[in-house]
């Protein structure tokens, strides 16, 4: 079963307008994730606006039949990208999608925003 990392490509962190940047913070995070090797069982996609604007940069980690998570508040870059890929690999390996806290990569701690139960089959 595939675990998807859905990256909000339109996220703008506080101060983005004043920074003079031409690329959104979300797009920068997406590029950082896409530039790294993607673990087995994990796929990437971009999406416009995950509606977590107060916690940009946002991503969703989800798979059919598993707990799904929204994470946010990342600084776009290599460190966040690797932490998200590492966490998604653990999610992919888990039957339920739940990863024990002691296994969480340091870079995702403090970034969880929501957890969603899997959708019912019927």
C-alpha cells in the first residue's frame, strides 16, 4: 500500500510577502523533498492549498486504510525534507499508519497538526 506525501505548494510562511521571494515556501519545500531519494512505498504529489495557512509549510501523510496526518510549520529545506521522507517511510511500513513516538525523526516532532482516522470501507 502506498503512502502519499501531499505537499502544499502554495504555502507562504509569515513574512513571505516582505521577503521579496518569487517562489512560495511550499514550492521550495516541495522541491527539497523531490530532490531527495523517495523511500520504497512512498509517493509524492503537490496540491494547491491544504488550508493550514497559520502553520505553513503543510504536508499530509496518508494511505488508504491507515491513520493520516497533517504536519505543518516547517522551514523549507533539506532538513525538513529528509525528516518528512523518513517519517513517511515509517508510515508506509506500519500496518495502521501509527508510528511510535520513539521512532519519529527529530525533524517532525512538534509539527503534527491533525490526525485523521481511516475512512470506513462501507
